[in-house]
C-alpha cells in the first residue's frame, strides 16, 4: 500500500493495490500495520459509519471538539466522491487551507483525517457508498460544522457540479462561515490538536 500526506498536515491518502480478475476485484483499503507506520500511532476504531448518496449530495464541512476529537478513515467502495479536508485549526500554519482527492470504487483509496480537521465530500455518482472508520463514537454535543459554501474557503464544488444541483442537509446549509465559527470560539486550536497527537504518539510507544 502506498501513502502520502496531503497538503493539509494531519491528513493522508492511502492507495491499496487492487487485484482484478474475472469475478471482479479485491483490495484491502485499511491495514493497521501500514497505517501505524505512516501516521505514527494506531487507529482506534470506535464506530464505523456508512452513507449512500445520490449525485450532487454535499456533506460537511464537519469537525469535532478537541479534546476529545474524532479522527476518520474515509473510503468510497461504490460510485465516486470528491473528498475534501479543510484545516479549521486556529493557529495552524495552514489554517483555512484545503486539499481534495477523488475517492471511488475502482481505486478504493482512503483518506485519513486527524482530530481537529474539517471534512466534507461531494457525491459524483448516484449510489455512492462512503464508509468512515471513526476513532470515537458520535457525540452530538461535540460535533460542529462550517459552511461548505463559504466563499472565503473557495471549495471546489463548482468544478464538479452545478450550484443548482447541490443537495445539502438543513444543518449544513445553515452552518456558519469559518470566520463566524472562529468568532464564537467553536473551532479547535492548533495547540490542542498537537497535544492530542503527542498523547497518541506517547501511547503507541508504551510496551
């Protein structure tokens, strides 16, 4: 399996080998040993989520309080999505930056997002199936969002889907801009996210 860090520190793209044959194809999109070697610590999986989306569905930008935070390992097993990582960590050298990758059922690539990063995706095909391995169970009180249509972020949805074809939940449509979320103290801080990573690294070094 190959891996590379994205332009937003704390996010990685994992590309597994895919083995096609007359029956279809096989791949292992997640391997614990490879993940720990790349990221520096294991991924504790507390919950797995699956969403099915029709073309034009836009979910996010979502993030969680740090601490405790919620890391995600995201994979598309059918259809295709444009997966976007947004740096919402106040004080980060890349605050407000984002990176985007296409995930689909052919390449079976996956994206890992560390605690404190924002996540969104746009379904590029009907019946797109996205699965998230989450480091913590869903906790509504600690979950937040930033508008995926915030013009200051300039996320690349228009390159893939006309604005009139986008489908958002009421919650995502009403989410604040990045500046508004920062003004209310909702965003995680770079310091808290670094401290959380140090905890994870220290824990992985224990015998």
